[in-house]
């Protein structure tokens, strides 16, 4: 099986209250939990994904309108992954 590595980033926006009420580093926890989702949903022929870390980013206008409409302050992070994909 031939494979190659891809770099993939996924944006996640959550209400600030969720982060404030979490005892552990929220985006690290979510990053590791989403590894399987990244393999299945973000690439074709994904074999395995590794969480590489995250960076906080400013949300753009139009991102996650349903959260913004509640008036809650939100935090957005870009989660970075290395994904191993099979070359067919």
C-alpha cells in the first residue's frame, strides 16, 4: 500500500463559557477526539490522523452564525492534523 501525508486544518468555534467551564485544555482534548472524524470526513482514502496542535484565530463574518446570534462570546481555533492517505 502506497501512502502519503497531508496537512489538514479544521476550524472549531465554541462559546467562551464552554472553555471557561472545562478543567483541561479544551482544544487539545477536542483535537485528539476528532482524529477519527478527520480521517473519515476531511480526506479521501484516509488511513490515520495525528493531532499536531492548534492556533487561536479570529472568526470571520458569517462563520457559525447560529452561535453568533445568541450573543455569546465565542472562541475559534484552527486544529492542525497530519493525515496519512492511501494512494490508489
